[in-house]
């Protein structure tokens, strides 16, 4: 296999045919470029035939002139790709590359047996998710749900909650308003409006879908979903504090499932979750329980690894990371 960087004028459809997740899609990379993020696409070729792709982003640490790489939701890189990444990092002042493959833990085998790979102490993606089988009929999917979830869906329908697919600027603005209101309530510090707008504008034609649940003319809940290679992903969601008793959040998830079936999806990945038998006092317990109500299967991924390129700088970065995390925690307390 030959490993090389893919040029910006490469056939994006061919590239996407080998990408296994929306975060590896050509469009996702273009969205990141709009905010000045350096995007590197790497191809693994057998002769002239493209076999695998790996899209990573590079993030400069201000004042230090060093970079961190991020390779999310790709296949697990082969040893040839890992060597290429290390050599690339050495030439470009990258101290480490965080790798979070879309690979099941059951397929772990010997993939992580590389002396430069370290189990990441600060993963970005949860190790677990919940996945629904969308090859089942709607009746079968409803039967698999928790009774309370099924009841809440019917209640929302009975009370007149209506879910609409609105894939235009109006829909995005409604989604963004509810999403950021929810982030503020839950003290979640994610990306800003400009990031989400660029993402939606780049992915809106075929990958990104927006659903909004209304009661009369009032938006109560909104989702942004991603569809890629026969899989639907629940990525972002927001809710209003108004009319919470109408259970709009339960109905919109059901309509997301139905949208996935309409699009031809074979599965619905809910993006992140605690593991089964989770601690009910954990901060993520609420959304894990909410997703669990739909009867999906708990799935464990291989986890997060750091490809360490500069061990001394990596040790310093890890120390500063924990200091920053402690500082932000104290800020929330005081």
C-alpha cells in the first residue's frame, strides 16, 4: 500500500465512497476549513486504486507554535498510515494526533499494539453509543421501546405536537436558538454559532437534516441529524422550557427514526451514551436514559488513542490540560 496526501482537487465523490463516517466526509473537512482549521486528507492506495481515507485536522496552540492533530471516526489506521502520520507530524511540529476510530471494541484484536500509541487520558468522543436497527418495521421498533417512551410519543401526537422537516435557513435559525438555549441551561461549552452555521451550510445538501417539533406555531424541540452511507446520526438537539409536559422531545426522536427509514438508513447511531448499568447520578444519565427508551443496543467502540510524536511536549501538554480543566471546574464553582 502507498500512503500519500490527497490533493484539494481530488474527486470528492470517490473520496466519500471510502469515508466511513460524516466526520470523515469531504464536506465536513470543507466546513472546518471555513474557520481557518488546517485539514489534511490522507489516502491509502493499492496501485491507482484508493482503498482507505483518513481526514485529520491540525490545531495550533497559541504562542507556542506547536500543533495537535485530530483524526475522528476513521477506520483504525494501519501501521503504514501510523508511520506516515508520525513522519508528517515530525516535519510539521505536531506533538501528537488524537485518533478516535469508528471501530467496535469487539474488533480490537492487535490494532493498538504500537509503541507510539497511548490510551488517551482525555477522549473527545464517548466510548459508548446506542444504535437502533432501522431494517425493522415501525411496528417492531415501537414494540422494542420502553413503555413510557411509547406512551409519551402517543401523548405528544394526541396533544397536537407536529414535527416538520425544515432544511432551510429558517429551520437552521430555529434549531440554533433552541440548541444554544439548551447549552446555556446545561452549562455545556461547545462550538459557537458561526461554527454550526458553517457546518450546516456545507452539509445541508444531502448530509444534514433539521427536524423541528411545534405546538401550534411555537417550536418546542429541534434536531440536527446527519445521514451518511446508510446510517443516520443524532448529533445535536435543543429543547424549549415551554410545554415540557407535551413530550415533544419524545415525538421528535420518533420522527427522526422515521426520517432515517425514509432515507434508506439501515441503522441509527445516537452519537454517544454511558455504558449499560450506568450510574444514575452521572451527569450524562439523563440523556442516556432518554436514548435508552427507544430500544437500541448499547455499542462499545475501541476508544481514544494518542499517537505521540514528541514525548516531552506531550507530557507538558497533558499537565497543562489538567491544570486548565481544574481551573474551569473552579470557575463553575465560584
